[in-house]
C-alpha cells in the first residue's frame, strides 16, 4: 500500500463511518438520550435517560493515551512501518489524521 492508496482507503473509511453513525442513530436513537458516559477500562459508551440505561455500546478508543489505547496506537505504527506509510509510522499519536473537510466532501 502506498500513500495514495492509503489516502483512498482513509477517505472510504471516513464515509463508511459516517454511514455507520447514521445507521446507529436510526437503530438506537443515540442523540435522543439526555446523557452519555464512557468507561475506558471496560470499553463502553452508555446512553441513558434519567437513571434508565437505554444503550450500552462496546467501543475501541483510538487517539487518547490511557494504557489500553497505547496498544492500539502501537498497532497503527506497526502497520505504518510494515506498509511504509509515513502517515502512520511517525512517533506522534496524532500522525494519522482524518482528511480535511474539503477532502472528505469528495464523492465515493
């Protein structure tokens, strides 16, 4: 995979995430619940109304630096090294960035 192929992959992944978010909203009404809480140790995101749990989602956090996430970042770096992708192999956890809004507006 070269940088151009990675950019294409990244663009497609952003749009797939947008579609997934829309499907989750339609299925679970997550924006309608008045409260949400996350638990990084358990890897959950919980949506509730008052004291009533409405949705508990399993999550994978990437982009923060708790110990569990450091393993995920290391996997991204390793993949970047293996595939020679400068966007992922840098030592900065923020090296893998989403495309700018103008890039993400491209049609799939």
